[in-house]
C-alpha cells in the first residue's frame, strides 16, 4: 500500500505538496483528511485557504473530523472550522453537527465566548432551521 502521508504539506508554505494533493483521487484524498485538518488551525498560514478548499471536496468525510475539533480546547481551530468549513457545508450535513453547535450556544467556555463561537454557532443553527 502506498504511503500517502508523503503528500501532506511539510510547512505552511508547501504549495508544491498542496498542488500534488489536487491530483489525487477522492479515495486517496480521504485518507489524508485528518492530517489536512491540522492545516486550518490558523487560516493565516499561506496554504490554509487551498487546504480548506480540498477539505470541502469531501464534505461527508469531514463531518467526524469537525466533531473532533469541536471537543478540543483549541478555540481558534473551532472558529476556523465553523467559519471556513461548516458555513459552506450543505444543510443536511450541518444537521449532523447540531448537538455540538447547541453546546456552543448553551454552555460555551470562557475561551469560546471570547472567540464568539456561541454567536457563530447560533447563526449556523439558524441556517439549518
């Protein structure tokens, strides 16, 4: 079996590898989604926008990854997931994130409130009602 992790970006300027990812089949790309999610922890990184576009080509497969991020302590990563990914997903997929979004609205941590995740989550919930 081929080691696809060699395709993952090595640094925040690794556009060469990001471009190689665009040539992979969907099945190959799906294998790399968890590693790619890490590259949207900071959307100021040069490759982050292109990586987010790749992630959005596999909307069903990123739902569990987004759920994983929403239970971390990384409030900035949660912010980017909501703004860059969740808001662009089809409504029927966003529904799968409803419990996590409700938790953000009803019982946000101090850090989540600071990043306004409760407000963003409420806006997203209104999108799916």
